[in-house]
């Protein structure tokens, strides 16, 4: 249920925001809270994910669409916080790839 609430919240934020040009608006996906060995990782030791879901795209964006799960460069874009949700605005060229559901 918490995931559903986050997705609804993110899509609400995206409805109120339209990136310009070749910009893409992304919300981060949650990373695992513990390692494969079962060790819990505290928030302070976690790295920011490099994976997110596209919430909105500018008019010049050609290769990604809303709903795509993408991988992006760790230090790219502008990070911002909207309604207590961390978001990212990046150029389309900073997206390294799109995950497929096959």
C-alpha cells in the first residue's frame, strides 16, 4: 500500500509540472534496505539510486515516455524536493538506458 501511495503522490506532482525542451522529470525508485546477506543498511550509508521512473517529459524528448523505468548518471540533473518527495530533472542525453519488462 505504501508503494501505491508513493506512486499516486508522484503522479500528482507530475501533473502539476511540465519539463521544458529535452528535460525529463523523474522520481527515484526505492533501493533495497538490506543486502543479499541480510544486513540492514542505514539511510545515512545508502547511496542515491541511479534508477527512477519517468513522470513527465518535455516536448523535445524522443526516446523515453512517461512510465519508463530508466537508469541515469549518478551526478546528473537537478535534484529537488516536492511535497516531501525527492525528484530529479535531467536532460534526455543523461539517461543511460531504459529497463524493459521482458
